[in-house]
């Protein structure tokens, strides 16, 4: 069963932790068991991590949330190896790199994952994902006019060969990636927008979007949602929004 990841896109830790506290227990209220998608993940991205550092990951872990550290490493192989090793040391349960960094960088990241897991000394290795094409990229925007879906599928096959556990991709690419890379190859999907009146989903800076139900049916394993949850009005608004999305996911 697919799981829901809440994007804590805040400029400071206090606001992010306040939102996380508002969402505690939201998944349990749906009645879904934890091993059937009945839990929430928290995503820490570049803005929040740059402002708060590893402490924000530790604080979220103390609150009982699994954490996706979304820093999209892309550098020379040795630097990425060390960065992934350090990401594991924060306690993150999932992290990612850019597949466009190439084979040597990606294989170095896999080595860093193993090294960090050994140093941590407990639990299973975190999930290492490769970013294919950002969901904010529309057709015609890639260099050379490459099709985003075609490029995402090509990079996903490379990621599988290079030892990664899955990819970050649009829901539009998930089904094809599963067919090429296997059902066990993880697809994490940003650009999720809840269904709105009249059908379809709302948009903003994202371009290749899907509703939660559409993404689950396409094969996405993790769905990332930010503003539709964190921007919901009222003290119970975010938790209610998360519950509605989970209900849509589980009913897919």
C-alpha cells in the first residue's frame, strides 16, 4: 500500500515541527494498519535543512515519524559518497541523489549508503532514490527538447542497474518504470494534487501532476504532498486534509 509523505517546506524548524505536531495521529485515524500505509512520513528539503541542520531530522524522529531527507545530491562521486553517508548518520529513513550525475556518482552513493548504515549500527539501510526529471519540468523545457517521460524512464533503468532502490518520478511515468525495472523498484511521486471539484487536480509550480488515486493506480509507492495539507485552514485543517488524501489513496 502506498504511503503519504508530507513536505515540510518551511524556512525554520519551529514552524515545521509545529506542523508535524498537528499531523500526529492523522494516519491512525483512517484505521489503516501501519504496514498497509497507515503512517505519515515527513519530508525535509533543502530550505528547511539549510536553516535547521540535522537537528530537525532528529526532532521528527523523536516524534515517531519516518523522515525523507530530500537534498538531491549531485556532485563529484567522492563528495556524494560522503554526503549520503552523512545523510544516513542523521537518522533519515530515505534520501536521494540526481541520476543525471552518472554511473560513478550513483555507485559511490550506494557505497556511502552502506558505510553510513554500518556506522549507524542498527536497523535496515535507508532507501536511496534517484531523481529522474523534476515534476516541475513540462514537455519542451528539457535541453534539446527531450521528452520528460522518456528521459525519466531511461534514467530509471540506469538507476536500477547502478544499485539504487528506486526513483523520484512523476506519476505519469510510474507504470512504465515498474514495467521496465520490476514491481519492487520504488517510485516516489511528487506533484500530487488532491482531486478538485469538476475533476483533475490543482496546480502551482508543478507541471506533471496527478491525483492521489491516479498515482496509486499507476504504481507509485510514496506520494509527496505539501501545500494541499500544510496550507489547509484551521487548527484541524492539515490533519483533515491528510486523512482525506489517505482515504483517497486507500480507496484507489
